[in-house]
């Protein structure tokens, strides 16, 4: 008998198939295949909390005893999370599922030999659905059986066997960091739990997936929306957090769905939050407090980029990057507490909104978006540079 050890664990994520091709009809759920997860599908995780929770009928009959008789199972719900250090490559499939859209005709863009730029936008409907003309689609290039699919199977090798949670959707994503580390976390809602062998011996990390001490390479820019990108100013916080909450309703059942859930759908508005903490209060931060007081519409960006000290993407001369762009944000809840004789700290929270006008970063699309056309009025846009040549939304 072998005791399973965390040090020998692995995790992998593979997006469910959305293109029909010559395959069977695309349905929810998709049952995991024994070898679907393979090379480069491994994710650089550090912990997980995925659980299949089973509920049973509460039998209220009085039978002259102090315990209930066995009863039917009434629900089988899968949920939990996975987290780990941010790496330049390995988390992108989950990022795409969290936001929901990558332009199928224009992304990725080739930057150089073996280097590509992917642009992810927010899709406000994450359920399976046919492709729409507004999603950008090549005329005649799609089958009527194709579906836009933002879910996948996540698996964990636990030494003794593989645990796989099928057709899992991202309910929340959180990216956070401080000078010592940067972390990313995903909260998931799945369909079912599968326990068997799922090719974990062949799960491997993609290139560029090492944990990186890249906080010094993060650049935060904030300024008034009216000032455009030229008016954005750099800020140097000691910690930050940005989150995407999809507000998925993942507990609906019918007599047709049995003990399982219907595919999660929006149970509320998508909510984006952003928080910065500074170790010193000084005159340079007064503008942030004033903008909060005046309810000024702001814009901001987070650029996490490789430098000459980080590995290149192949031999392209380009470096890995994770960049986030927000065209409409508002500061709120500024806090400058006096807790004693120590230096005063500052914490400012922001709400991120869908812009009421144009995306200010798209005014110079070649600079920020590699001229990839926008198809959604996104509150948050992510641009990732890596070595993966395939559109994540179309991956099979």
C-alpha cells in the first residue's frame, strides 16, 4: 500500500471541444477522454480544493428509532478552486474561460519566431452557444454544429489515481501580488467527478511555466479616462489584487438533469474589482484620494512583462507578458489610517466598469492590442504574449 504525497501531485486543464469537425455533437457535459489531457496541458499549481459534494434525501418518517433509513441521493455538486504562483505560461486556458472570448480570426498575432500575442475579451454569456456574427467569424468557415465553449476538464494526479472534474466553468479569478510573490487563483463549478487513469504520466508543463519573482517587473498605470493613455501615471504599490467574479448560478437542477446541475449561467452582473496598497502616504498619492472623492472616471493598466533578465520566447526577441487594460474605473474606499507613530499606509479600492464610450487603449491599437480588432465592450481586456500558436477558444 502506497500513501499518496502532495509532492508527487500534478494538475492539468484541457478546454472542452467546441469545434464540430467530424466528431459527435457538442453537448454539455463533455465526458473526459482517457488521454484528452496530455503534453503542455499541465498547470503550475500549488494547491486545490475541488470537491464532489453528495446530498441525500432527508427522510422525515417516524419509525420508532432515532435514525433515518437509507434514502436517495438528491444532488451531486462539484465546486472548488485551484491556485498557484503566476507563471508566464500555463494558466492561459483558465484565463480564457474566465473572460470568455478570443477573436477567432485575428488572435493570436505572430510577434516573431515562436512568439505570439493573444487578446482575451469579456463575453457576458459564458454558456455554450452557437457562434454569432458579432463574435467575428469567417464567412463559410464555421459549421452550424460548432459551439462557443468556455469550460473544460481539470485533473489532479494524486499518485494513487487521477481525479478529474468534468465540464468545469470559471466562476471567479483572482490575481494578487506583493514584492515576494505573485499568485493566481480560480474558483470553479464543475459537472461531475471521475476517478480513474487519465494519462497523468504524460502531463507536462509548457515552456515558460516556471514560477517567477516578477513583481519588480509589474507596471501599474492609472489616470483620468478623459486624459487618454497619454495621461496615465505610474504607481508603485506594495501589494495589489484584481478579481473577476462571473456570478455564475451553478445550483439549478431539474427532473431531466437528475442529481447534476444545469450548465451554470449568469446569476448576476459580472463584477470586477481592483485594489492597491501603498506603504507610504505622500503627496504623490493625493490625486488618487481626490479622484475617489470627486467620482472621477479613471482608466488603468497592469503590465507584467519579461525583460532581458527573463527567458525570451524562443529566439524571437520578444518576452513573455500578461497585460490587463481597464478603460473605465472608479476609486472608492480610500483608507489612510493612523495606527500609531509608524508611517501612514494607503489602500485604495477600485470598481471596474464596462466603458460607456470607446476603449481608450484601442485608440492606439498597434501599441496595446497588436491591432487585433475588439468584438466586445469589455470592462477588462487581457493581452498575453507566449509561445502558443493556437487560438485558445478554438483549441481542440
